[in-house]
């Protein structure tokens, strides 16, 4: 007996004539009437993506941040040198309970705080603006600090500190110039810095 090849054709079991299929044409159907309790069924609509109302960013301006950032929303952009991220978040019902940013923030020009941040805020020449609805639980070291919201922590502003009518500061202030509008609340000590010009 000779060995069988591994890939040999098998004999066909299909008859030589291909089978014919019968096609059945169904009559077109019209609308169906639903009777009884099911008569008020709403038509199907395509599902929409869940939408949400984005909230005001916690900070506005160009800054460097080192810390944790919990996100409940959408992040767009890219990471890398010279790139930026845009974050749209849902409104938080418990916004007063925990900070939206909890870490070190450094900036050069102007930084506006619109939400709740904590830890440290620093800038050699920058202006920090704390909005009416903002809360800052941080040590602040900037050139100028304009406060309309609440600060819990010490403020060191080399040039000046301005307190608006709704401002609340619970901490010490060290500055070259202090301006307070009626209604501002300041609880702490104030140290006026001498105007020292840096020679270079």
C-alpha cells in the first residue's frame, strides 16, 4: 500500500446539478394598529449623548500645577512641551467639601481663582485674583493679591493686597501696601514691608 498524501481532494458528495432555491415574496405590510393599553407607546428616538453644563474653570490663566486633579468631565488636548489641556467638568453638588486643586501652583503674570483650591500659590511678579465665589486654603506668596472671595492662610504680597467688600482673610498679611473696602473681613496680623528696590 502506498501512503496517502496529506492534502488530498475528497470525493464530492454534492450532485452535479446545483440545488435551486425557491424565493418567497412577502406582501408589503401597512401600519399596524395597537389596541388597548399599548396604544400610547411613544415612538423610538435615537439616543443622545449625555450632556452636561460645564462649570467655570477653577483657575483661569497660565500656571504650572503639581498635585492631584480629579476630573468628572472631558479632557481635550495633548501633553508635552508647549502643549495645553482643556478640561470641561460637570457641576459639583459638594463643591465646598474638598478642593478642586490640591497642590502647588506657580504662575508668571495673572492667575484668577474661580473655585476652591488648597496648598500653595506662588509667583515672583504675578497678580493673584480671588473671585467672589472662590475659596483658597493656601499659603500665598505673590507680588499683588486682589481678594474678593475667601482666603484661609497667610498672604505675602511684595507690592500690595487689595480687599474687596466681600473679601474674607483668615491669616496673616505681609505686604508693602494694603487697601480694604468697607465690608471686608480680616482676622490675623498685618506686617507692612519696606519698599526695597532690587538693584541689578
